[in-house]
């Protein structure tokens, strides 16, 4: 199995359970690993034959920027389902963190895997 990835994608959004969090935008950070067979793109050297990480990144940014979830769990699940559905990705691993959410910790968040992991 090949992996196409995006690391440390930072996006500002409304996220949190407290009243003050609902009035501001906070930065979340996203790491995304996506199963893809890169051989066709490698052979043709053409983006149409590859998993377009730029298109995925732009779509994920647009989605997160307009979201207003309370929990990082909900945001992570919805981003994962969007990528699986819209980009025909069979499997992904997503790490979503909220920097500064817990005093003394660099960040907190969730790591989820969705879809069927291809053999290989």
C-alpha cells in the first residue's frame, strides 16, 4: 500500500464547548495519510493519474474554515468522511489536534482510521 500524506495543515475555525470558544477562531492542525496506488501517476507523470493532495488540502481547508463543531472528534469524523467520499480514498488515517487546548500540553486531539485498508 502506498501512502499520500499531508502533514501539519493548519486551519482556523470555530471549535470548542465553552462560550468564549464559540466567539473566536482557533487553529487546528491536521495530519492525513491516505491509501493510494501511486504507480499509474508515477508512470504517466500526470496529476490526473495521481491522488491530488492539493485539491484535497483545498477542500479540507474550505470545509474546516466554515465548520463550527464543539468537539474535535466530530470535526475529525466529518473531515474523514468527506475525503473518503469525495476523493475515492479507500482508507485514511487522520490526526486532528487543537494546540494550546490543555495547559502544559503542546496539543490534544484524536487519531482515527476509516475505510478499508488495502492489502499490500
